[in-house]
């Protein structure tokens, strides 16, 4: 596997984790949004990833071709969890009983997902630095 393949795989990891962080930020920003253009409260969103083959052919061909995968965003799906009701008769979106339907966003779960995405991004940075260091050392051998 050449260095460019490693960089391609790592860049797909950077992109995937950045997208996941964007979706989490959207969820956290809308934790109290009770009215959306579609109607009803905000619905939690989750980034779903899939693996895909790298585009370049390898020298090890069949053995390595299916072993090295990059990550891609498959889709962003809305959460299926139910909404929670909060009693607040003074809220403009309250129903006849004074209950407000709140988004299905759990702040603790979102923060946990954010930490996980941040750690995965940091791991990609570490692997990128190691690959870059190996490439530079390879260039030094030729001097």
C-alpha cells in the first residue's frame, strides 16, 4: 500500500468524523426546538457510515483490495425515539392540557457521541502524522 492510499483512507475518516460532529452540533443546538417548518418538534438526527473500497488498485491485488476500506457517509437518519412531554402551560406550543412536546434529543447521549467522534478524529490525526513521518523518512533515505 502506498502512502497516498493511507492519506485517502485517513482523509475519509476526517470527513466522516467532521460530518458526525456537525450532526451532533445540530442536535444540541435544537435541543429545545418545539416547532419546525415540517411541523412538530425537532427530530434527532444520526449520521450512518458505510465502508467502501479505495479507488486505487494495489500491488498485492486481490488480497489487499478488499482489506483496505475507506469510510463514507451513507445517510443522515432521523431518530425513532419518542418525544417527551413537558408541562408548561405558558409555552406558545403547549396543547390544551398545557403539555409541550419536546425534541427526542438526549444531551448526555449527544455529548458521549461527541467525545467518541472527537477521539476518532484524534486517532486519524495521529495515524496521519505517523504516515507523514514515514513518508518523510523515506525521502531522507534517497539523499
